């Protein structure tokens, strides 16, 4: 599909892309760039690319497609670094978990004649680094684009074809809408998981070793996300602040209402909520999480009152 693809950032997402690009033969040359020499060496040991550099500007030279897969807080610095080396007509995209902030950081640096198409594959795990990636990561997952008003439709179609070859389903959204949807379906679950593990860790009456020893499937299932990369999630929180705070406010109100129902012994209220949420959770699983999650998010964003009322 492309003569040369440059991957800037070779962690979970970048290395999964490298693996699927190679498996599907999507590029003649895969140039890999990352900031840390250790990570770069590891990528080379794993045979992820055709060339390796700690200079992103060097890697993107002559590339037809450039995919930036770094923590969202580094997007602007990377765009500034690579801008003078980008080939006219190249497609520049990213995979960042937030879109409004990435666009604000990257767009001002993008030279005339380069097609900048912000993107986000809704696929991942709690692991990070080049060893964590795998070629199947994007299969049957959504990849959301948040095109800009001047996005070239042909470039968008070419990038969509690329992601389809990686196994993904494509959707497009307005960046603000994306950030609100992801705040509830992805960012809040991570924040809540981090928080509950912190709460358990701070308990005076229960020791840390008891938390570890007696974590049956409830705590285990619920807290998988709390092992996710701290840099990535610090950046997500700082770069989707408004939407996350909005969803956290709603969440806190609903939690207070649940707390009240428990205090006053309102069994009917508890039963009704748990029945309603069980139906939603089952429909997510029955329909295949990958297909249903963005739809659920979109429904929530379109009708936020349903989040509280059902
Ligand atoms: N992990 C997920 O579940 C997931 C899912 C979808 C999207 N994303 C997004 O993908 C991006 C990458 O996440 P990841 O999970 O692959 O992270 P990761 O920690 O596994 O990898 C990040 C990579 O970026 C490199 N890097 C950091 N700063 C850099 C810089 N200034 N210049 C060049 N390289 C730099 C690191 O060395 C590393 O190779 C993030 O924006 C994240 O929000 C993550
Ligand atoms: O499954 C996980 O571990 C993830 O964190 C994946 C997940 C998500 O929340 O769904 C995380 C961040 C992304 O931007 C996209 C996907």
C-alpha cells in the first residue's frame, strides 16, 4: 500500500502496527523512530522494522505514511520535530487517546501539502513497550478518525484502507464528540480502577498483603486497567480535562445516590439499578465488545441524561 511507512514511537501501539504492516505486506520499508535508545535497540532485536533511528525527523524522510504513536502530551513536540522533513503529499496520522488536544498541538506544525488525519484505534491492553505489541491487536476493533474541515477525502480513504487491512472497522467523529465519548467508555474506567487500587492500598484496617492475597475475581477483573502505563494515562487526564471532569461529576452524583440508597436500605432502588446495568453489560458482551462499545458511548454522549436515568 505504501512504499515507506514511518512509525514514531514503538510501544504497544507502534509495535503492533509494525507487526501487522509486516504480516500484511503493507509497506516496502518500515522506518522506526523512538526517543529512547534502549527501546530502539529492543525494537531492532525484535526485528520490527527496516531501519531504526532516535531521530524522528530522520525516520520520516521520504515516508508516504507517518504514524505518531507517542503519549498524547508529546504529540506537539514530535510534530514540530518532524515537520520540516515530511514529504509533500504524505499522510500524517496519530493514534492518541484524546483528539482535541492532539489536533491543537500538531496541526500548527503541519506543512502545506501534507495530509494530517487524526486517528484513534480503540484497541489496547494494560501493557506497554515494544514487547507488548501483537499483530492481531486491531482485529475487529474500531478505528475512529476525527478529520479536519480541509481533510482530503482521497487521503482519508487511503488511510481507512490501511486500517481495514490491519483488521479494523472505521468510523469518523467530530474531535470534541470523540473526547466526550472516550471520557466515559475509556478514561473514566481507568481513573476509577487507579483510584480503587489506591483506596485499597491506603486502608489502615486491611493490609496490603491481604489485598493481594484475597483478591478474588471481582477485584482482579475490576482493576486490570490500574496496571496501565502511568505516562500515557497522566497525559490522557491532562489532555482531556474538561470531558473527564464532566463525566466524573456525573459519576460522583450517581455514586452519591447509590450511597444514599445503601444508607436508607432502599433495596428497590439498588435492585432496579443493578438489573438495568446487567442488561447493558450483557448486551455489550453479546454484541461483541469491539462493535458495541463506541455505539454505547455515542448513545451516552447523544443522550447524557440516560446515563443517570437509564
Ligand atoms: N495502550 C493503549 O491501550 C492505547 C490504545 C489506543 C491508543 N493509545 C495511544 O497510543 C499512544 C501510544 O501508546 P502506547 O500504549 O503504544 O504507549 P507505550 O508506552 O507502549 O509506547 C510509547 C512509545 O512512545 C515513545 N516516545 C515517548 N515520547 C516520545 C517522543 N517524544 N518521541 C519519540 N518517541 C517517544 C516511547 O519510547 C515508546 O516507544 C498514546 O498516545 C496512547 O494514548 C494507547
Ligand atoms: O483494554 C485496555 O486495556 C485498554 O486500556 C484499551 C483502551 C480502552 O480503554 O478501551 C485504552 C485506551 C485507548 O485509547 C483505547 C483502548
